[in-house]
C-alpha cells in the first residue's frame, strides 16, 4: 500500500517498510529461456519481483548481452518451412470487433498459451454491470494443454481479467517488470498472490511454451515496459504487436526495437497480428514529449493558481512529466484517486517514476498549502461518475473544493461514448469559476497507439505472408486489412476474424477452420457470469418503464380473495397523483381473480398469467406504457 508521510512516499510490502526513492531497487535479472513449471509455484516471503542472491550471482557470471537468446539463435534461425507443417492455430476470445477485453490464444499440436487477459467496461446496454471479462469456457476445457499466459503490457484491457481466469486455471504468467508489478497488486486484491507464478522477462529474451517459444520485443506505448511478441512455431514466426507506437524520444526506456522487427522480416515472418486502434488516423502519432512542452506553457499561464491535471492513472510517462514540471516550478504534487495512487506507488517502488524527496504530499494536506504551491494529479479524465474529478465538479470531494483560483487540465481525449460525461464535468467545473483546458488545440494529450504510417512501417519491416488485424472494432479491422493490401499483401492473405473464429496456418496457407465458445461474461459485485441477457433485458425494462407489483392473499380451501389485491408502483407513475388509475387497476385485478375462481382456475401460474395479461392491456390502453408487471399471490 502506498503511504505519503512527511513529503516522502513509502511502500509497505511483506511486512518490510522501504524508502521508494528508487535508489535501492536494482532491476531484476530477467527469466530468460524459462520453462513453465509443471506445478504452480507458491510464493514465499521473498517478493517475486526482487532478485535473489543466487540470481544476482548468476547475472554477474552471465551478463544479459552474453546469454543465449532463442529468438536470435535457434528459433529465429528457422526459415519458413518449404513444405507443410502441422497447423498453428490462432483464436481471439476478446479484442476483435471491440476495444478492450484482449485475450488471444495460440496453439500448436498439444501446446497452448494465451496472450493478454484483459477486461472491458460496461456500456449503456449493461445497466448495473461492473466489468466485462472474456468467456473462459474454451480455456477451461483445454486446461491440461495450457502452458502459460504472456502479457504485453500493464493496461486494464490487457491484465484486468487475470484474477478471474486464475481462479479457474492456475498457470505461470510472463511479462516485463512493471507489467508484473501491476499484476501483482491486482492479484493481491483478489487473494491470489501467494499461489501465482510470476516470471519477469526482459526484451529480446524468450520463454518456452511447449514446442513454441515467445520472444519479447520492446515497443513504445503510453505505459513503460510494453512489448510486442515474436512467436516461434514449427510452422513459422508469427509477430503479435500488442499495443504500440513509434516514439523516437520516449520519456522512459528505449525506442521501439525496429531493428529486431527488420531481422525477423528478413528471415521470414509467417503472419503479422497487428493492432488497429488508430488505423483511421493518417500520419504518425506524436511523441509523448510534446505533451511536456505543452505543460510548460500552461504552467506559466497558471502562475498564481492551483493546477489540477486529470489523466489516465496508468500513463506513467505523463505523470513523470507532471512531476518534473512541478519540481521545476517549486510546486508540491498531491495525488487523488485510488487507481492513480496505486499505480504511482508501484512505479516509484520499481523506479519507473523518479520523485525528488519532499515533492509528493498527501491529498489530506492540500489545504495547508497556498494554491500557487500545488499541483494535483487526479483520475477522471473520462468523466467517470465516481472518479475524483467528477466528485470535485459536483462538490462531493472531501479534500478538494473547486474555486475560481483553479486551473484544470484534462490531459486525455474522450473515449468514444464518453463525450457527454466529459462535457458534463467540464460544464460543472466552469460553473464554479475554474479555468478548464480540454481542447485538443493545446496538445495536452497524445495517443499511445500507432497511426497509419507507423502501421505501414510495421508491415514493411516484417514483410508477413499473412496479415490479421487485431485490437479494434470491425471498422478498424476492415480499414487495417485494406491498408495491408495497399502495402502489397494479397487480399486473399488478409483475414478479418471475429471472436471465437479459429484461424489455422501450416506455413503454406491460412484458413478459417471453425469456432470455439466466446463472448462476454459480466461481473456484478461478487457475481461472475450470473448476469446474462435475460437479467439485462429485465434491468433495461425496469429502467425504461418501471414496475407494478400486484399482491393478493387467497384462502387455501375456498380459493376466495381474503386480502388485496394491492398495487405498488415503482418507476411507473407517482401513486398519489394517479389514484384513479391505481383504483381502476385494483378493481380490474379483483374481477380477474374472481372470474378465475368461478371458472375453477386454481393453478397459480395460470392465475398470474391472467392477471399480468389483463393489467398490461389496461395500462397500455390508458397510458401507452408497458411497465413490468409482477403478480404475487399468498395462501392462508
């Protein structure tokens, strides 16, 4: 848990309190050429991300640059097979025809592994739902073949569903250092950390997945330690880009490893699975450093005011630039929002964010400082109703009250569908006198995804025989496939797949060969999968038309009505203003029940159906509405 004390950030883990300035956190030696254990490795008191003494000694004897790397020797040296091999299969259980919920399955012979395991957030068609995760049915049926989970980076749409899968199937997880740091915090929340096997891998190193191996390749994205994958199979090499862009001046880490993509392309890439999020945008994605330049001008403009910046909690590069600019201006930084606090604590612990001593202060203490001394980094850039910025705009935030002396920067573009939420928050902030910067002309946000020219660069470097666009809605996938055809890939070699579609390639041809179970599993509170289409239909019906409940009591022997019928309305009409309608409905229900009794109808199901049909017809005739009608019958 991240602690803010006397201007220092501390981290408490495994009952040991450590200073998180980053000075005492050497990077762990990566698990190169790792073979998955046959049984899940239980965690002991030693944190999984800390190097052991033996590992450090081994690192001294075998420097990383001298270690054998499968991607450069054995696996990549295999040329594309001249004849047909056994087929390698690719299936998406999430991430196609949608943004989010990424989960991709690769299979060869008796071996299977998955790439990413993310979640999606509910849309307006899912009232009351908290999260959406992939359908794991196919993975559960093939648990004996599953060799591991490979994670490309630490965003929620790539790691968020891991706890729900690990509760069903416990297999090793492989990823880079920061990625597994974020995974670690998520598993701890679900009580799964002690039984999880987390294995740190560095770029240019491989992990073995049965007869396949997976090579990690550095890419740039809006979170550090992001990687693409080169999947070496007996049928050929498949490149899976994950989320990426080309940034020649990244805030942290190196630039995308274009040389490695070129090497793989020269040796022969069987298929390219490439992300499609920004395929509709021409040109190149701007460098993250351009946001820092915009911050400098805006901080000057906000001289004498308190600065509040809303951004994505996982955008560690953006947060580092906020801290750097605050330090340069002699300001303190406070963090508001649980997700941002957790991410920053983990990033500081692992030395991915560098914070001078005394810079960070507790959000509880902001009122002790003058406005011109403060920068507040907060969640809520998408206008989420329960986020910190939304609570500030509505006056519900416990520590921060918006005043005309606030300068607010929304450092994110609205995700499609969130525009109205962002607009509402901006309006409320402005009504309280704050100056709000949210327009794209100020360049306070850049995307973490590749635009058209970068996507073309990836295709030209890898020179794949087959092309499969991934990570996008259907329009994105189709546009990306057309882009690939324009780059010289034959149209018959491009495949736009859907969730559950199985693509097979034997090194000579690729084709669809069937489907597997796939779809959306909704999480509501502690319930996973117990909210289905029928429940959602009822929720929408209740939300749109309300409900009328009819309660009556019958005598068991005679069947006559001894109490009621009474009618309760919720979300339909206000009873006190519609007394005549309610009384007419009561009389109608009494007549229906008496008629059924006279005809000898004693079966409750038939009686309830008659009541429901008659009342529904009456209400629609009188009001042109169709509320949900629930008859309740009791016997005495």
